C-alpha cells in the first residue's frame, strides 16, 4: 500500500483515495483576471478539485538576456520574451482576488512556484500545497527550499531522466515526506509515443512511499483517462476557454466539454477499478439465478441411494442448487428423498 497524505484540507491523495484533478489555468488567462475567473468557474462546473496558476518572478526565473530576447511567435504578447511574460503575470493583489474567488466557489487553489522568490510568494499567499513544474524538476536548491516550507508538494518530472528524479526526490524527502511525483513530457502537444504512462509504475516501484500521478500535454482525454485507469493519484491538465486563442498552451488544453468528460471518466474509472478481491457481486445474482449451473441428477433415483459420479451431471437447473465446483463432495452421500431425472440437487436432498 503506497503512502498517502493530506494534500489540501480534508482531501488525501494516495492509494484508496479519489484521484485529485488539477485544472491547470497556467497562463491561458491571457493576463486578464476576468478570463481567469471564467476559467475557475469552468473548472468548478466540470468537477475539477483544484485550479492552478503559474507564478514567476521574472528576474528570478529568467536571465536578463532571455528577458530581452526577441519573441517572434504567433503566441507572443510582446516583442521581447520579457514583455510577453510580463503581460501574463498577475500581481499579489490579483492572486489574492483569484484565491478568494476560488474559495467562494469551493474549489482549491494553488500555483506552481517557477523560481525561489515565487516559493516565498506562494507560502505568504497561504496556498495549501506547492506545485513544482518540470522547468524546476532538476533545480535541487529550489526543491530543497520548497521542501523546507513543509507544504505538500506536487512535483512534475518533464525533461528529466530517472537519475535526476531520484536525486530530486532524495533532496525533497530529506525534509518533507509529502511529495507526489507526476510523470510528464514537456511538449505541446505531446506525441502519443512520448507520453510513457508506464513511468508511473517505475515511480511507484522506486518511491513506494509517494503518491504518483500524471501531468499531460497531449491532445484529447484518452491518454489521461488511461493514466487514471493505471491508478494515477493526481492528474493535471491545462484548460482553456478557446483552443484557438493566442498562447502556447491553448491548443493542447481541454475545453469545457473535454474537462467535464475527463472528470466524469476518471470518477467512473475509479468506481470500476474497485478492489482486488475476487467475489460474486450483488448485481450478478439475477444472471446466476437464470444461467448459473448446478449439479443435477442424470436419472431418477430413490431415497437411500448412495451417490456416485455417474448419477450426476451439471446443467442450468431450477432452483439453483449444489455448486458444480463441489460435485465431488456429493460422491458417497446418501439421498434423503427421491429425485427425478434433471432435478437439481439441493442441500435437503442429502442426509
Ligand atoms: C515547462 C513549463 O513551464 N511548462 C508550462 C506548463 O505546462 C507551460 O505552461 C509554459 O509556461 C508555456 O508553455 C510557456 O509558453 P510561452 O513561452 O509562450 O510563455
Ligand atoms: C510547468 C508546469 O507543470 P508541468 O511540468 O506538469 O507541465 C507547471 O506546473 O507550471
């Protein structure tokens, strides 16, 4: 049984707990707080557990030359990458407003800390847990800082190899046991053959104490549903109001219809995964009564006959009686009453 922990108030993640579904708003709000609120509403309507934003301190996250670099892309909000990124950053007051808005809708709220300064920002904002995006998956000093906050951590592992993930987990786990790791491939959209859902099992084997999940950037919901079927404890997908909008992430984000289908699908899959104990189910009873086989008498036999194998066969009979798997146990038993050919052997037929 894998380790589980309380990720947000009264909501645990891990084996035996429902999959925690994070609707990643990221920067799909276009820098507009009203769009951000519409996305929060959409996530709530669709039944997601949490909304997530991306928090950067641009000078802590990027070098000056990266900020000054020309950003020639159909997705650019400014002529340099710095201008582009500035448009997409919300202020502290806006974060507070969005968090309060989420709370009023009863949906959890957090953001990924994209640099050291943003770790402090989010701690001060009092988010319930920290998300670490793949860009920081190998940023060991930031991971240590995040772990030392004692907040639970959801840690994405795009662009990394196993050795780095092991080192990162060692760093975090030496200060904080509440780390959930997500398989992730950081390409937008991710080609199906580069998703590698099986890595979740590798993580389970390596980190049996940690919940495991999936952060997806592929098109559609099939692969993410498969992640749920493979037992993901946490799932994260970008969401959008319109896939055709300007922005790097819209095209591989889920629209409202898809998010709703994803949440419904995950909940259905959870029910269907059930438990690992094989047993006859209550809903099978009608079928068992109609088509379940029983031991029946091959011929008319009188009371007092001692049963042998040749007296008995297996058919669908009425009522349902002695179970075929126990036919051998009837051999040697004495009939308490006469039985007809094709009569079901029931308990009261034998002494
Ligand atoms: C690795 C990582 O951080 N990826 C994030 C999460 O998936 C993305 O949302 C990026 O922030 C986004 O694609 C960047 O787009 P641009 O560079 O156009 O602002
Ligand atoms: C980049 C992020 O996530 P992921 O690596 O899971 O896509 C993020 O949370 O900001």
